[in-house]
């Protein structure tokens, strides 16, 4: 298991242990905020478990059935995690409204101590995931879960201090509502990116016209059409296209192919390619690619 995988697994165990502590303290302190935050932490534990499972699955090699491997497993768990974040935020907003309507007195000292422990725990987990989240959507979704929990701990501490010195108990649900809105805003970005990958959309940061123009500038390339770019996982992109070249010997076409792949790898970070060379124009160049199910409209790609 890699260091990231171990970090995720130990984070799951630590978060589950903290949930038990927070429930016990919340009941003893008569703090609905702590009990609610324990529920939040429990969903984080599930999110970390999903992230660990997705990370494990996407590291498995390809086989005769899963020919691309399991890279999409991490994207799928990120999508599920983001949806749970939205659901959790809706629950936080509802509970915040209920607390505004029916304020309750709590033991703010216990709130501060337990929330401080949660702050340290979530901050430590985020620190451990800070590097992996930059290139893995699945890890980023888990990181956002922990960020939401860290903000929740900060809100509990701030709310407890305000309650202690002003007696204004409504500050706790107001802060919780703001955190819920922030979580929705962050989760929405993950939902869009993961859904785009699952629907095989153009990877973020790439422009189809820019890739086409770059390939047309390659020496020996006359035209490029039927270009498709999609993501196998968070940072692994694939491409297929038709390239029109002169009727040249294989030794020359191999040099053109090498130049094409060099441009795709170094300028656009695309390393998995399927390029079909043509010596005359084809119907796809004029009509575009129509992915039809009818057997009379099949569209074949060959290396």
C-alpha cells in the first residue's frame, strides 16, 4: 500500500475514534452542535473509506475485461463523495434553522475542548493529503470533506467563545449555515469535474481547437479530423483522431507519428493515443463523427 493509501486508512480509524469521543462529550454537555458535528465526522469517515477504496481500485492493473484498468473507480467515488457533501450541507442548513428557532444553552467549555481536538485531527489529515489532492480528484473530494469538518470545528470554537462572552446563542447556527453554503460551493466543482470525466467530456484545461491546430502544424501532417479527447481518470487523458498525410513509406509515417505523439505528450500531457493515418480524405472529415448504434453506420479506428 502506498503512503497515500496508508494515510487514508489511518485517517478513517482516527476519525471513527473521534466520532465516539464527540458523541460522548456532546451528550454530557447537552450540546446539539457537538452531536451534529459527530454526525458530520461520521460522514467524513465514510468519505475517507470511499476515497481509500477508490484509491486502491484505481491502482489495480488492467486486465482482459477492464482493458483501461480501474482509473474511473476513483472518479466515481469522488462523485459519490461530492453528492454526500451536498446532502450533508442540506442537513446542516436545516439544523441551523431549527436552532435559530429554538436556541438551547450549552456547555461552551466542553465545546471548545472537543472542537479543538477535531481541529487538530482534521488539520493533520489535510496536511497528509495536501500533495496527492493536486492530481487526484478522488483524494481532493476527501480533502474537501476534511476542510468542511475543520471549518465546522472552527465555527464551534468561535460560537462557544461568543456564547461565553455575550450570551448570544444564535451565533452557532448562523456560523453552521455559512459553513454549509461553503461546502455546497466547493462540492459543486467536484461534481462538475467528476461528471465531465464520467461522461467522457473534454478534460479541464484543454481546448479542442488548440490541440487540432497544434497537430496540423506537425511536419508531414496535412489535416486532422475526428478528434476525441477524454479522461481515463483524474489526470490520465486519452486521444483518438484521423490524420491525413501524403502516401509515404512506413518509415516516414513512423517519424510523423513520433512527432505527433511528442507534441501531444509535451504540450498537452496526453500519453495514451490512437492515431489513424489516411492518404485520402474520408467521409468523417466532411460530415464529422456520428456515434450511431445502427450497424450500417459503424465507425472503426485502426492504429
